[in-house]
């Protein structure tokens, strides 16, 4: 049994066209007309195969294929169809279309797995519309999705109204929780969204862990004063001190971490924010990611020490406030081993790599045996119309997913 790469690629293109906008961009924002159109198209493909489809209380679209013994726990596969603004063809969608391809192969070959199979299209993975994502996977895992009908999106629309396109409510999403005993494992096929596989010309990545993320709000407080009449020696410039610290972040991160450790300042603002006033405060975000919690803690500690030294030099003060955290999420060993077995049976080259990006699998690891299969992203580009994965890599990924499903179905 082999995946039909042309069929998969054709479906990726069809879903992509569902997001076409009048301005020439391609976006399937969660709960939008374009998103709903893509979901309906996906459901129609599943129903044509004789699969049953339903939408759960969190808006997750689920297509089911019965097994030989439906009392056995479900083998779950999938990802998401929603995109960031002007996103590409592959992020999330490959995991859904690839999972459906496995079911189509079984149907056409007359093969009935022991376990029932389900393909899940998670709700609002990206989260850019309301500033909070992973909604569907959080609900499946019984986690508080942290949403309310009164939440406002980037257009000022209330979540309660927006979610009507899925026929769900914020309060109701908790009913989507699944019993761990009912799910054998969860597998997610995804493009890497990084350049490691592409640069090393490696066909497949077996994900070891999804990096944890710690975020902080850092504020440096100096003294606002007139930009023209305050001598350089008399200044307590919050922005200059902050810039000195930000400049040290790459060095400290490299010294304390490893090749996968990253730290980023993504937002920055100063007050009074005037061309002729020395900045009195500078507030910025800081994010630290790694697959090892102790490394994240070490980087944080060293950065705090560095900030203290710089503030002392410039005679300013600072605060370093945690705002959110996600622990690293290691993949399930036994599911990873079955991916490895499938790759080796196919004779495809592979490497074990971490994921620096969030995925629904991050949440799923907290409850269910979970693993991810990566295929290369050309030049590491993702979340963009320019993201690209070669046809042969897409086909390889689908075949590895197929082989893994056959392996775990025997357990």
C-alpha cells in the first residue's frame, strides 16, 4: 500500500483555494467563511469514502472509519485547517489531508484495521484572531481553553457571535473532552517550519519534543528628560539600557543553551514616546524556548543577572515579570519507535529533531500517547504564501504516516 502523492497535492491546492481573497491573499482565519468552506470540502471528501463525520462541542471536525473491533481505542490522526493571514498551502493542512489519504488507501485496498480510525481537524490552532490558539486540542484534553463569548477579535467582533459559524459556544467547548482510555494514540504529520531537514537534505524528521515557552514582560525604568538640554553624562536613558541588554541576549542564550535554544524580543515600547524626550521607560517582551526546562531556567537566570549588571551601569532599575509558560512536551517513546520502524521499513533517511513551534500535539501530549512526523520546509519558510514542500517529501511523509498506523494498529 502506497500513498497517492498526486491526490494529496491536488487536495492541498483545493483547500488553499478556499482561502482566496479579493486582495490576492490566501487566508482561512478560524471561524471565517473561508475556513468553513475548507472544512465543508474536507468533510465531503471523507463522506465520499463512506466515513462518518461530526463536529464536537469545541468545533473539532472528526471523520471516522470503523475498524474490525470498534470497542478498541481509536487511532487518532490530524492537525488543523485554519491559517495565519496569507498563510501557505501546507501548515496544518498536510496533517489533515495526509491522514485522510491513509483512510482512502485502506478503503481502496479493502483493508480494515483492527482499531477504528479518526481524522480530526482541530479548531483554531493558530489563535491570531483572538490572541489565543490551540482551542480544539485544549478542549479534547480537558484543559481550560480560557475563552469567553465576550472575547473580542481583531475586528472587534464578539467570540460568541463568531463561533456561531461552527454551531458552538464558549461555555460548551468543555464537553469535547475525550477519555484517555478511548484513544490509542495521536499522530500529526506536519511540515517542519524550520530549515534543519532542508539544509541537511533529510527526508523525514521524527519529533523528539515540542519546545517549552516561557514569556516575560521586562521594564527598564530610567528618567525622562529633555533631549536637547540633558548632557550625555547626566542621562538615565531607559532605552539605551534596554538596548544594551537586548544586544546581549543572543550571546547569553548561546552560552547557556544548545543549538535548539532560542530567545526573542518581539515587541518594544517606550514612554513618553516623543522625539525630543529621553525615554523614561522601555517595556519589551522576552520569550525563551527549549525542549529542556532546566536550560530555560538557566537562560532566564543568566539573563536576569545580565539585566541587573546593565541597569547598574546606566543607573536605572528594572522589573522582570513572567507572563506565561508552557512546559516542554516530549513525544511518546513507543509511538516514536513505531514511526522509526516505519521509516526504516521504507528505507527513507531521517533524523530525530525537536520542534520549536507550537502544534496541537503540544497539548495532546499531556493526555494521550502522541508523536509527530516532520517533512522539510524549503529554506525553513512557513506561515507564508511562500512556504513550499517538495512533492516527493509530501509523499514520503504520507507513506511514513501510513506505515506508522499499520504498526500501531498491531499493538
